[in-house]
């Protein structure tokens, strides 16, 4: 992602003191959606901890791999468990009937980051809009026409977005970010990495809040992941049991 400023979403107190949290996510992953929503609340809290969150895209299912089946028992079990969590904190959550490839959605997000320098309102608004489109409205994030409309709603130029997506301008950056994540031992989405700590999967609201508060110096060491350059590794959504799945071949 050389030349593209990372999406930084900072709390009001972050200018005083903060530790970075790297958030690896995919727009169609239920756990990523919940983490995103809870982070939004934490970042908006003026009395909360100083936070500096860096969003890192990680395709759950890069093309041409087969799409995830929303009717598979494993996926349904995970989704139902996370929907229950969402209801307890009043996060809207509609079960998607389609889990599309998200390459174009991530390309669009990188375009927004380039346009805003990574920390502008347009980039953060677009990320939230993409999550909401999938998990609240059931829109197909794999369709360019849908993405162009969402981008326009977030304040981006419709014609420019259509042209950028049409020539796959940011596709190499999406792929490079995914490869880098795998080399760093990121095994699935969502994954949060602080200075000395890692949180894999959505392990509950309290676990996430605890991570946010303790992701800086003095925290517990990161959990072991895949060794660097693990051959053929592919990220997965972490199941509702929170047990990390084995890496799968491409």
C-alpha cells in the first residue's frame, strides 16, 4: 500500500497519548462488523481511552476461490451467535443471504483513503457505509454499481469511482496487504493487534473492551500465529467458539 495513507480513526484523546491498534477486517465478516461498531462507540467517547486505530483490509475469500456459503452449518452457527451479541447492545444486524467477494469494496475503500489522506471523514464514513450496506440492508458489495452509489453517498465523485474500479487500480494493493498480513501471522478476521497483544476473533464485548484498555505496554504477549511466509495460507472467519481455525490452502 505504498503511497496510500492507512485509514486512521482516532479518539478525541488520542492527540495526547495513544497506542496504535491494527484492525484486520473484511466487510462481509460478522465478527469484523461487530468489532467495527464497538470501536466506533469507543472512539466517539470523549471520556474513553486514547485510541489510534489503523484499519487493514483482509479479504476473507479472494477471487477466484469459491464464495462462502451462508447456508453452511458453520457459518450459520457463527452468525446466529454474533446476532445474539449484537441484539444485546442494539447493533442492527440482518442475516445476509449472499457473501460476495469483497475485492472491489476494498479497492473502493483504498481509493477513499487516498482521496482523504486516510483520516478524513469521507474514508471513515465510507467504511461504515459499506458495513451497514451488507449487514443492515443486504446489498451486494460485489457489484460495482452498488459500490459507486455508496461511494457517492459518502461524498466521493461517482464518475471517478467508476473509472478507478473499472481498471482495478487498487487491486494490487489489496492483494499485497493480504499477503503482508499472512506473513505477519494473521490467521483470520477479525484480528486486532496492539503493541504487545493480539485478539483473534470476536470473543465477546467485554473481551474487546478489555483489549482496547490494555493493548498498550505491559499487556500480555500476542498469541502465536502462523510462521512468516506460511505457504498457501488463507484467512478465515473465526468461528463463534473463538477457537482459531487451521490455515487453509488457496
